[in-house]
C-alpha cells in the first residue's frame, strides 16, 4: 500500500525524473507511508481480553475463537509492522494458563474494520488471554484523501532533500565540514506536511473523544 503516486508527487513538487528517478521517488513514497502510519497508530501492549458487550462477549470457554479489541468502536486495527497491509502479523495474542505457563496463540484471521480477530484454537476458562496491537481512527487500507495529500507533501520534501543535499546536506573533510543549504522547496513541503498532519491528528483526536463519550453514554 502506498498513500500517493510518483506522478502525483511530481505534479506537486515539480521535481523532474532527471533530478530524482521514478524508482527513488517510489522508495521515498514507501518511507513517507511508513512515517504516516506511525503517526496515526496507537500502540496497545498486552491488553487483557474481557467482556465488552452482548455482541462482543469475548468468551474464553473452550468453544469461542472470535475476539474484539477494546477500542473497536470507530477505530481500525492498524498496520503494526508497517508492511502495507493489516493482517494476522499485526497482532499478537498471549495465552496464560492458571499455572503461569504462557504461550503465543495462533491468529487465523483479522477483520481490521471491526477490530475483530479469530484464533485457530479455542481456549478454556483456565486461560487468560492478552492481545498486543495498534489501532487507528483512520482507515489504514483505504485512507482519507487528506492523508494522501500529507504523503505527497512529505515525499516531495524527501525528494528535495535527496536532490539538493543527499542525506544530510553536508560533507566532512577531516575536521572541516562544508554544509550545503537546502532549497526552499524542502522547507516549504515539510511545513505543508506538518500543517496537514496537525489537521489530521486533531480531527482524529476529536473523533476519538466523541466516540468514547458516545460509548459511555
């Protein structure tokens, strides 16, 4: 999954293929996408699986294998490992027996837009289950257009950085460092990216607070 395209980045940035190749732009898009996923993901570590409601009972009774995360309402399971998709590799479930023995359960499927996952085996009531995952209020698989615009701006900033200064814009000869001033393009697109992300994250926080209040009511 990528949040933008090479052609869109070139349209926005005006960086030509002779300055930065398509393959490099593609790699920069992937890096920008990972950075954005990190920004919108919230990490949860070892959340105990307990009853949520009559639909999401999360029973540990030797028969049930379907469970839900606590933050299911209005959220999505996130791309934890940043590989471009949300699948069974993005959550980890721990089964702890009453005798203290702990094993890692096998997750057979996830439904990312329901906060749901299915285990390959059922566990009896002598076990406690815990789950580690990330969640996001923004759909990570069909993301908002605003997130795509943020990716375009961030990739454009990366492209100017690549074009104008390599990695860090400086070359060191012994004890002497010669620095190359970055073009205005880098700063301009980085600022646009940060402004868009403030809007995205601010709106996401507002939605999350509203959803939490709605659930409590």
